[in-house]
C-alpha cells in the first residue's frame, strides 16, 4: 500500500514499532506496480470511513 500511495503522488505516513518493519516500509522501490494493479487497488475504495472519529479545526475536517 505504501508503494501505491507514493506512486499516485500522495505522502503516506506509516507507523511501526519495530526496526524490521520500519526497514520494510522504507524498501518500497524494489518493485513496480502495473497500471492494472494500480487500478485494482484504486477500485478497492468503498467511500466508507475506516475511523468514524473526526474533528474540525479552522473549518477543515480531519480524522483522528
């Protein structure tokens, strides 16, 4: 998912508590997703929230 996020121009902020997982998160450039694979991941969107808690600061909604 990190590779997909970077490939579409967004900046993911991964979270990890172990050094091996942090290293795995950094090593996302050892493969390339095809256009079809990118489209398949894009189509996973169901327009539903993963977290239903949100806040509003300065008129902008954000998820916490």
